[in-house]
C-alpha cells in the first residue's frame, strides 16, 4: 500500500523590503571606506542626530563586495540635513565622503 503524499505547502508570501515599512528621510553616502560596517556608520550618524537613525544599509555588488555606498534613513528631516552638512565633503578614515539628501521615504498619506 502506498502512503499518500502530503499536499504541497503554499508558498510563503515574500517579505516586504525594509524600506517599504520605514518612514523617514533618506541620505545616500558615497566613497565610504571599505572597512566600515553598518554599525560604524550608525554610530557616526547618531552623533549628529537628535532623534532616531531608522536604518543604515551598506550597498553591495552581485558578488557581495561593498560598493562604497550606503543609504541612511533618519526619523527627522533636520537630522538628515545635519548629516549632509556634517559629512558631505568631510573626511572619514581618510576618504572624502559625498552625502546627498534624496528625500522622504514612504511619506504619510
């Protein structure tokens, strides 16, 4: 007698990207030293933020290598502006950073 095979499980819904659920103000950084981690960047940005740093994402290429870019999302517009003022053209571990405000992420409707 053959045992019945279980019905295939339904595919789990795909997880939403983190930025889909975050609200805040996005700053893109370029020319980040390769040795820095997301935690290092979060600590640096906490120093110029009166409120919360919502997210720090280091960007990677298809092979998993750091691209030298990051996206940081701040809870407050003033913190995003402070970060751009502080870090655009500034030195971080011997590299001249570029910091650009990219706008509001998932604004309230």
